[in-house]
C-alpha cells in the first residue's frame, strides 16, 4: 500500500470515528442539551420571566437563539451591567447569540463541521509529531 493511501485511510478512519461519536452515539446532541441547559439556568438567575434559550438543532450548532419579552436595555445591558446577550455568551460552549425577533435566524457553524475540522487538525498534528520524533526509517542496503 502506498504512503498516500495509508494517510488517506487513516484520515478516513479518524473522520468516521468522529462522526460515529458525534452522531449515532448521541454525544453531539448531549453536548447541545448540556450547553442549552446551562444557558437557560444562567438566564433564570436574572429573574426575567419568559426568556427562552434554544441552541441550533437542525443542524446542531452552538448558536443560541433567545426569545421572550425583553427590551433593548435588558438584551444589551449598559456599561458594567450585563445584558442577556452577555450572560448567555459567557456560558461555556455558546459561540454566538441572536434574538428570534431580530430578522433572519442564522444557523451558525454546524457542530459536526467544527468536530471534523478539529479532527483533521489533530490528525495533521499527530502526523507532524510522528515525523518529527520518528522520521522515516533509514533503509539498510549493501551499497552504503
């Protein structure tokens, strides 16, 4: 098997494992549920009734969409006073915040794409480290 085929086979195996972990095993949906719950708890601490936080589900993304009765000051805050946007944005795992009543709803970067990019980068780093520390084996021949 050629070296290129081996590299592509390894990359394919890594991507397949990542997809299985993210999709069929349900870890992507569990991550979105966990982040959405944390963002909703952070909003609940503000004592503003009727504010709902939803993260992207189709496709799964880390973009939070807020809905409910909140004026501009409550949404944006002012100075040292944090608004709802800041509170949700500070929740670990949230990448962006938008309001459902402010125009088009953006889906954000799909979670599977973020995972695939991270896996490709990790695979390439692993290849680079392997090359750095182990290099190519020296061929032994009688003509050297």
